[in-house]
C-alpha cells in the first residue's frame, strides 16, 4: 500500500512502516530528521526570525523543500506544483496564472497541511496518515484551517483513500456543539452555542479586509497586481 505520513509540529513520528514517505510541515524537521519532503509556505526570512539557522539546517540534512517559489539560499528547493494541483481538482477554468487563480478560481488552501494533503491525493497515495497536527479549538488557526482540511479529507475519502488520524484529531468531525447525526440526535444548549457563534460571524462580516501578495512573492508580467495592491476586497459575507 502506497503510504504517506503528513507530520505536523506536535510530535515526532516513529516510523514503523517500511517504504513509507514522511512529509513534514514547516518546522517538523526539528523533531523529524528523516523526512522525505518538507513543505514551507511562510517566507524563509520569517522562518529564520522564528528559528534562526533554518537555511543552514535544511541544507545540512538535504531534504527537498517544497515552497511557493525557488529560494536560492536553499540547496534543494522545489516549486510546489500549484498549477498541476489546481488542474487535478478543477479549481480554475481556462489557462492558469496565479492572478487568475486568486481572483477567478476557487483555491482552498488555508494552511501548509492543506497543500500537502492535496498533493498527496494527486500523487495517488493509497493511505494518508495525519500525525502531530492537532489544532485546539481555542487556537487562532483552528476555524479557518479546520474547514479546509475537512474539505481535503472529503476529497481523499471520495477517491477511496484511507485516511488515518489520532482519535483526538478534529479533522472530518463536527464541531463539539453540533451532532454528526442531524435529526437523530440533539445537543444540549445547541441554540445558545450556535446563536453566540453566528453573532461573531456577523461581526466579522463588518470588518473591511484586503488580501495582498506576500512580500516574498510578487507575480511578474503585465497581468500582475502592483506590489502591495489589493487582490480581493471583502466587506461582507455572501452566503
């Protein structure tokens, strides 16, 4: 069975499976020096600010680093196959460009793990193990990352791929205030919980938000947005 382990930051993966690939997320190399691939979508300079010596360490261990662009300071940097992934999952109609994807397509990658998940599905792995990627409900990342990972979990299951996770992993399960068997079960205080949550969502919808290209990634060519200009303006929520 062609297997890949997607390793987060929580704990090292004890590899007891022969011929398995181990893909790490960002700083996963610190606890997992035997990675097959590493995925970094934050700017390398930002990673250096968090943990100095990143470039030197990665060049020493020689792991292939998948990123949004080639970083010359990394000896084994590989550009993430975004176009191929978007084509595989029909996320953009017509010719591909990052500008068109951002404004006309349906990209759904709200975390590094989402990119890893999508590529693993595209490459045809029979089994995907998610390890050490627990995100707590009170964390900043939880809400915008969970729904995206739920989506890719569903894509994998729809293609008949076996997905293994720890029992505590919240991917592919409903929120704690919701029943996974609507109509069959009811949750105590559900109305209070969902009303509180909906009020927060409405408040978020009143905050003007703009999306910008990352400082270390500026598309080239006449169709590119000007540096620092708005890519998407969100002033309300459309349902």
